[in-house]
């Protein structure tokens, strides 16, 4: 599994899930405080994206994963899971977060 090489400096790694809950091709929603994060597994690479669609606030983590694209369940707006870019308007983006998997835990830098 290819994961980004990241320094631990200034990173606030937070455990959001365990890898066995997120097999390849799957998508899940995770609540962290008042925020929602959508986690997906694209061919063994775990990615994290802000979990609220900018269109009408739909829960992206409850949508569908189509390859690298996450589709909002409310109006089917799609966002690239790696870049956060909207599929039909690349200037519209949702935040993405660095991810690493350590000892089976999915850690996300939400800072």
C-alpha cells in the first residue's frame, strides 16, 4: 500500500478508524467533534476529505465511491478523493487531509 511520506513535525494525527473497517472500494463517514470526515479506500490507498458537500451540505461519507470520485448522496455532485476538486468545476474544492496507516489504525492530520 502506497502512503505519503510525511514528517511528524506540526502534524496532529488523529485516529479516525481502523483499516479493516474500510476495505478497498469502500467509503465511510466519521464524526470528529462537530466535523464530518469522509474516508475512502482507493485501491489500497486511504484518503480523507471534508465530509460536507459545499452544494447543500450533503454528507459525502454517506455517498458512493466511483473509482477516485466521491458522489454526494443528495444531488450526486462528485469530488476527487485525492484533490477535493469538483468533477465538473475544478475551481470548487473541498479540503483534503493527509492520511497514514499505522498498526492497522487510520490516522488523519486534521490540523
